C-alpha cells in the first residue's frame, strides 16, 4: 500500500463503536445471505467513513490493486482445466485408474472414489467442482455396490475436501497472495498434509465399511488390468503430470502450469473429437461464472484488510488472546476453533482474506512459522466444507443426488472427526508441513 495512505496508526479501542458497528452489521448481513463481496465492500466503506483513518478513494484504488496480480490468473485457468477434463471424458479415465489401483480390495470402490477426488484436486484446485464432477460419476456406482445413498454422498463430499488441500489449490494461491508467500512454496509444503487428509478419509471409510459391511469386493488385484488401464488413460494422466511435475521441478509457475494444462487438455479433446470448438465458449463461460464469485471477494477484501491494519486490529487481537492465556498449545487450539467455526458458516476465500491477516500475528507471537500457519489454516477451513450448517460440499452432493442434506451430514460426522485429528497433528508437528521445503 502506498505510504501516502498511512496517515496515522490508530487503535481499534480509540474508535470504539465506530469499528464495532460496521463489524456487527457485516455479521448480520452474512447471516441474511447477502453476497460476501457486497458484505466486504459495504463493510470497508462503512469502516472508512466511521473512522476516517484512510481516504475513501482507497476503495477504488484497492479494487484494482487487489486483482492486479499475475498469480490470480491461475485461478480461472485451473477451473477451466477441470471443466476441460470433465467435458472431454478425461476425468472418467482418472477414475478408472483409481478404481484399477484400489477397487479390487475390501472397501475398494470407496477408496478409489477418494483417490479419484485426489486426482481431480490435482487438476482443478477446487473442492466444490470435484464434489459435483466425482459425485455424478461415482455415487450411483457406490449405491450399486451396497453403500447407502446418503453415505455415498458423504464419502464423495469428504473426498472432495482434498480440492483445497492437495496442491495445486486455489486456496493456497489466495492465501499466498494475501500474506506475500510464494504459491509454489505453499504447494510444496502442502503436499504431505494433503495426502494425510486423503489417507485419513480412506482409512475412515475402511473402518466404517468393516463395521457396517457395506462393500466386500471379491476380485483380486490384476497387474495386467492395472497396466492396461494406465496405458488407456495415459492422455488423462498427462495433465496432473504436467501440473505437479512442472511446478515442483521449477519449470513452470502455477499460472504457467495451469495454462499449459488447459492447452494440452483442449488439444487432446479436439484430437479425440470428444469436444469441438463450439464447446470452448461454454467452458469459458463456466470458468468465468466461478471466477466471478472469487475475484470480487478478493478485490473487496483488500480495503477492509488495509483499514484493519491501520486500526491495529491484528495487534489488538493478539493482546486480547494473550491476556486470556500465553500457553502456545491453548492459543493454537483457539485459532483452530476459530477457523473451524468460520469454515462452518462461510466459504474458504472470504475466510482467508479476512482472517489470515488477523490470525497470522497471533501465530507468529507463539513462534509458529508463517508457512506452517498457512497449511494449518487452509486444512482447518477445509473441515468446514463437510460441517453443518453451511458445509458447501454437503449441499453440492445433496443437490446432485436429491438426498436430504441432514442425512448426508449425519454420515459425514466420522469424516469430520478424522480430519480434525489430522488438523491437530499438523498444528502440533510443524515438521510435517516444513520438511519438504528443504527440497525447494
């Protein structure tokens, strides 16, 4: 932010109700289902008018500065990549690979469904997109194999949480932009935590299946079938190889990897005649609709974040929390609790842009590395996608299958618990997140 705007540092306490009334109004608007970007925009303007710590012209400048970033181009490109895979049928091939890998084992179809969600996460970076795409392709098959429909929905909703946890993830691009951390570094740090979440969901399904006897595959693993599936799906496997291999090897930035993946996916689809050029505008429109939800939130959040910084809200929050306790364990648990509660009622993007600048100083005050904090934050928010009342993935799969969302939420409870255990493990064992950075 230009130093011209830093007129003076002011504490939140000195402005009293001038700060609290806009905050309360924003909370009320959220529960009234007002669009988040409208809430953030009105909240920013109200707080600027009430406190007068920054000129109102900041809003207009920040709207442009907030989205004038090369890294943000990756978001619509990753969304477009996921849409290309679905429309070309390449996503079906990825699910075939997942089923050939684990489908013959006990609980195999359930495990392969979660693995398929992981494959989709490696491409689209979006959990809601994964829940919808994988749900349409697998839920009926899970029901045919013996799973209750609501349980199948809960399994897909839980597996789709890997969309924001396994790199490349839109959430890590956004939090990296907000906190000034390289997305490539966050992707590297998030690899092991993302896999841990995926394996915890798989393990939970195996345990629940053993207790309830939903599925008992009697076919053995066939190396010949597995190799033939890999060969048939080589074109689909090329996409995650390009994205992950390019990013981790340093050949591509995340934005460049997403662009190359779109180009390769379109080339494959056109060559195989699974899509035509007439489908391309539809794919662009679909990507633009999702992107039109994310970018206004980021743009509107920046003036609010700058106002909060000048008012020293993050510093005041640190003081208030450390007045309660200075124990790092308790403060970490408080942060996790805040993130999970926030994830229950609001989507990941607004949570990141609002909470990350406030919680990071608290994390740093107890010696937590900023990259470790980012991994913990995104993972904790990911739990919210299957946690009532507003668990987004629950509503997505419920809408796809016309299954009551409360039934889906009941079956999702064990998965919430298993993911919480992983969040705690990541929070208190930072080496899990930071170990891979030695290869950066």
